[in-house]
C-alpha cells in the first residue's frame, strides 16, 4: 500500500478540507497520514479513516514557530516511511522539499491559495519578502501540485511555469432535511482573520434584525471582539471559537443565511 503524508500547521481537529481529502484517499486504497501540531488547548482527535499525528512545539506563533515546526517536521518526515509527501500551503513546504530531496521521495504542493497575496502577508513588507523568497525557491521544484480554481492555477503557471491540476473545494453531499428556522441568525464560519471585512460587517449588524454567530478563530479575533464591545453588540454578535465539523453542520443547517466577505487587498 502506498503511504501518503499530508502536512499542515493547524491542530487537525477543525480542518474539514483536509479531513475530506484524507478520507477520500483512504477510501481509494491509500495509506494516509495527516500531520499537524498539538496546542495546549487541543481537543482529543476524533477517529478518522486515516492516521493522524500532532507535533509539539515550544513556540506557538510568529517566525520562531514556523522555523521550529519545519525543523521538527523535517526530522519526522526523514525518519518515517512514506512514498509521497504533500505540503499544504507554503508554511510547511520547506520541510517537505528538503526531506523529499534527502529521501528521494515524490512531493506534491497543495496550493489552495496564493499564500503571499493574503492581506496579513501583503501588508507586512518584511514578512512578504521572506515568504516570497521561500515561494520562489521551492514552488518551481514542485512539478506536481493542485489548487482550487483555474485563475490560481494560471497564476502559478505565469509565475513559475508549473502546471497544477484544479480540484475544487466542494462540500460532501449528504441527505438532509431543512428544519424550521426558530432562531433567525446569520452565520459566519471560517478564519477570523484580517481581510475578512469584520470592520464592515460588525457595525452593519446595528441595522440588522438578526444575530450574527461567528464560528472560528484567527489573527483578527481580538480586534473583532473589541469592536463588538465598543458598539455594545455583545448580545447580538456571538463568537463561538472553533467548532467541530459536526457542530458546524448543525449551525449551518439552522442558520437563516450564511455570509463570507473579503476585502480587495492581495490577489488571493
């Protein structure tokens, strides 16, 4: 059985996209291991049809975290047998590239976004330069890869001459019954990050006759919570933090409407 390793920097519990990918490949007959990190508040892992590994790190954010995690990941990949490693985004690509060179194994890049074009990267020139240098050094050496739509695939071909396949990020189709909406609420689910228009969405809720439920965490959480407090919207806007995939399905099924907004900053 061919063994495939996938590498991320989250703690695995809430990554629905990777759960779908790894479950599909496991059902297709591959051995699959998803590798992430363990945080102090990480919940126990749910049973999945694939293997899961979480690495412990001393640092939890910033440049030191990314350096430490890639070093730990490199040695894990070096000493654990696999046939192919897939770097999920740019923040694990160095460890995957170096280990695959040492072991002469296949490597794949999951380029589901233009990492260097995210707002939190674009607006920080020094951080942008570091990640862009890593991208320029590694992506051309990943001849195998995939992304979520043709415009991103075209951009990678324009920048680096790599032809990546397009695999759309689709939800799993399940039979369901839409219940009566007893509680009228708007649902946001995803990363609470800069560039997601919370500075527009939160004030707008003053004029909407419904609650806003925000499921997720991210680098803009503190700013969003402060704005809610300043506008006295604590009873109208609820932050739940990260929720399990099962919980999210329930929130989504019972929501009045879902919303996702992006600011026009960065190509991603």
